[in-house]
C-alpha cells in the first residue's frame, strides 16, 4: 500500500452518485482527506459520523446504514 501510486487525480473521473462517509475520529482517512475526495467528485455528498473512527460501519452501524439508505432513496 505504501508503494502504490496515488489515484487522487483519477477520482474526478467518477460520475456515479457517490456518498463519502468518514468518522470524525478517523486517523487512517482523516476527515480533511474525505473532504478532498468529496470535492473531487462532482455532485458527491459527504457525511461525517460523530464519534466514529475508520471502522464507522462497526462503530456506528445504525448511523451508517441510515445514511446509505437515505442516500439510495434520494437517487
């Protein structure tokens, strides 16, 4: 992973509806990085899960599931 080429420039090519979810305590993909990802994807939505780290699906499954459900329903 450390030797992989960055795909940051490729992110802007995403055209599918996209929901970016990040925990506000995430140290692996910090909220600022999630914000940069969100800014690269036109029309994307960003949701920050309070009190969650990198494993927000385990730490706050109800919030994550509701966010995904709301996102998919809005499409």
